[in-house]
C-alpha cells in the first residue's frame, strides 16, 4: 500500500522516511514474533526451511535508520522526505565543503617598517668618559 501511494502521489505522508521506519520496525517485530512462534512447529509448516525475508527487512530498516541519522547530522531534511528524494550523504547547499588538498587561504600582510634609530655604543659625543669636577 505504501509503495502504491508513493508512486501515485508525491509528498504523501506514507512516503516520509520517519513513517517508513516506523512501519518497517513494526513489521519486523511482527515477523520476529511469528518466526519465534513457528520455530516450535517449523518441521510441519516449513519442511524446506524458511526464507531470509526477516533478515533482509531488518537490514533494510537498520540501513535506512543509519542513513537518516547521517543525513540529519549533515543538515539535510531527511525525515520528512521520501526515500528516493532524500539526500542522505549530500552536503547541504551553501555550506562550504572542507577539502584538505585545497591550499589554505592565508592573508598576506605588508611588512611594517620602523624608522631607523642610531644606537649609541659609548658616551655621547662631546662628553668624555670621565665625569667633570
């Protein structure tokens, strides 16, 4: 039903990532409970073994949850977007991307020049080294 509504109508609430995660989690718990119940009588109901649908459903749910958290941490609105429209791994528009290979912008300042001051190494000119009496 969610797939049909998502194909027919864009922006439907059933196509949102948050709704899909909630429904998938409930379905996985129900499949897990049904699997636990049938484990007792599996030889009678499933003589050839059971399929891995529960495992695939769980892996898809966990993967979608991880990607939703990654997309949210990057500043993208993923919870209210559909899965095919959400940009989980993209950087948000207008945010600068860190590139370690790019040269860093270092401001260049003109060197400051100070006036030259002559330094004296002894007594001032015209004065002897001895005090006058």
